[in-house]
C-alpha cells in the first residue's frame, strides 16, 4: 500500500479525549518493554534502543551490565570491547561511543548517579529530549512525555496533532492529558503503535478507536481511488 497520509486537520478536543480514554482502557498496565534494574541501566538501554527494538536491546544489555555494572566501570571501558557487545543494536560505533561518554559524564560530574532533572540529563553525552523524557518518566516517575517514532505516527493518525517535530507533538498531546498521566500516555501510544497502528499498514479493522479515528476514511478513500484506477 502507498504511504498513508496523516490527517490534515486535528480532531476536536472532545474526540481527542475520547480516543485517549479508549487507549488508556486498552493499555491499563502500560510500562516500558526495556529491562532495567536501576536508572543507570535504563539510561543506557534507552540510548541503545534508538533505531532498534526493545527486544533486541534486552538481549544485549545483560552482557553489557555484567561486564560494566556501574557508570564508573563503563566510563573506563575500551571502545572496541563495548562495540563487540552492542553490535547487534545497530549504529554500534556511535552507540558505544555515546554510552561510554554518558557513563564518563555520570562518573565525573554526578558521582555515578543519574540526575533527575531534564537540564542535567540532556547535558549528558548522547542524551536528547526523548531519552531524557523516558528516563524522567520511567525511572523517576516525573511528568514527562517522550515522543518516539511510534508516538509521532499514532498521534498524527489519531488527529491529535499536526506537529512536524517531536517537540510540537509533545506539546500538543500533553495539552490533552492531565500532567499526572503524561508518563502513561507515552506508553498508550507506543503500545498501540506496536500492536495495531503499525507502520506502514495499520490494522484498523481490529482497532478499538477505529470508529472515531480520522485515518480509516483516508485509507478507504485511497482504496477507492486505487480501485477506480486513479492515482
Ligand atoms: S483506526 Fe487505524 S489508524 Fe486509527 S489508531 Fe486505529 S489502527 Fe491507527
């Protein structure tokens, strides 16, 4: 199927709230799929998860943390040793460099403790707003809403945003959700993106939001145009 365009108009606030309420009921126990035992492990796992599945990261991190159980240990690791462990996560040279640098920052500037504050997190090597949001919300239960590729796609398909940047999507969705639920809303959208609202083809016929989502009519229109030979 050709790429499905995102809706060009946002749904009404009432409809957006209804969509989010359905997702909340559908994914009531939404938690991260990344395995971790402490904020350090979560931070490293999130950095490794860029352009990679959480399942793949979970297969990689046990060996990594067995060898480098603390920021102090990872900060002193040899780049090629770390590359060998994280190779299957993709972009392994850059990721190995970033996690060693982040560990060095933690060790030298934060006594080996992952900071809770956004500014301090984003100052760590390899840590951008999305990673900081995940660490804040998952490790420290702070009000933060991370926008990854699933969240970006699902928020658009639901008509919650027209934002062209993750930051804009974050702003639009957080205006719809009480602050206390931001950290859960992130998981509602991710889980829905993985389970049903897949890229490139969403499984709308099985979706609990389908009746009020603006995307099925767009798909139907595309199918009608294809059937009639129009492009
Ligand atoms: S109806 Fe389709 S496009 Fe809309 S949220 Fe569900 S799966 Fe995604």
